[in-house]
C-alpha cells in the first residue's frame, strides 16, 4: 500500500493490463509486467476477452503476475459466453496457478455472437455467476460499478439498486469504470451509501495520453468528458510527447483530488504502458 500524503492513511494502489490480440505478442506483456512490478502494486488485474476468446492468455498472464512478479493477480471473467462448464474450468485453472482473486463482469457482446445467442446466454449478468464462484470457495470476488451509470441503465439510481443486489451476493470490493470528473465519483459514493452499499470502492483512473485514446474508451464506458480534459486534448493532441505529459499530469491531479478526500483505493487503467504507470505512481507517493 502507498501512504496518503495528505492524510497519512494507507491506500490500495493497483493497475490493469490486457492480453495482446496476437498470441505471439504475449512476451511483450511479460516485459511490461516486469517493469511495473518494481513499484509493487497491491494487485494487478488482467482483462478477459469478450466471449472468452483469450481465456488461456488471461490465465497465463495472471499466473505470471502471481508467481513470477510476486504481485497478487486479479483475473477478470465475463458472464457473456460463459456457462457452468467453462466457469468450472476457468476457476480450476486459476486455482492451480495460485490465483485467488477474480473480477466478475457481465462483458460486452462479441462481434461473432448473434443477438439471439446473446439474449439466450446462460449468465445474463455478473450477479448470476457470483454465487457459483462463491460455491467453489477460496476466491476473493470483486465487481465493477459505474459512477455515471451503466450505459444501458435507465438511471443512476436504478443502476445502484442493481449494484446493491450484486454486492449482497458476496462481493469483497468494487472497481469503478473510468471517470474524469471527481464530483461524479463523490456523488456516486453518496448515493451508494444511501442505498446501504458498504463494499469498499476503488476509483478507476485512465490516463489519457494520446488524442485518439478518448473516443473508444468513452463510448464503451459512458463517461462524460469535462471541459478541462477536452481543452487539454485540443491544446496538446497534435504533439504526442506533450500530450503524454499533460495526460499524466491530469491523472495525477485527479488522483490527488481523491486522496485529499480520503479515498482508500486507486485502480489505474494502464493500457499496458509501464512508463505512464510508474510516472503516476512516483508522482503520488
């Protein structure tokens, strides 16, 4: 854990990586992890492809994090494309590798999946297979939450009602989708508390270090873009080096704003950029 420079309290610091699209690029992510492990984050999460297309890579990377980097690994798993047999196999693989933390997600519909297949999937939501994971035992279960509501939800309140149902099924902690305006996060925490959600929440921060990075990320997450961030991209977007510096500075300022308010968990969406992860870590400790 890092020590909050403003309050003196301990803060969980973690980050996320994702498997490469090509199997033969997996050694590149191992190199990235070797660089990140130097700062000894509290855990490193590894994503899981929609429909389970890269399950083996997810397990292999989680095992590398856990056993070679000697950092706790958090393996993502998605409800989409999952069934009882696949879930049992995945949990067995992870347990064999010594990985005992999982992040349960619904997941997005794969391009190869028809609407009919998507609508008839065995597990519709993460909350449907969290009890199955608990039955196996030995796993600490995390789940996702959306400070600005899930893009498919009717309202923030409706989203939080479903989140309460999910946390009641045995979630140890929550990781938020990315957000760029801390006031949205604090409003979410207030509403969650009013609905009886006491599960610890880790703030998900994505450094925007290139101009074209924002579009896809925001489309998928439903996150709003504050004027300050838009102006930053307009000013520095044409210069990769300046944009990177400005993006790191924005993320650092955002994290420090959270730390000043006593937030106890920071989760960095690293985009597999070890240098950015390390620069941000060094700036906040």
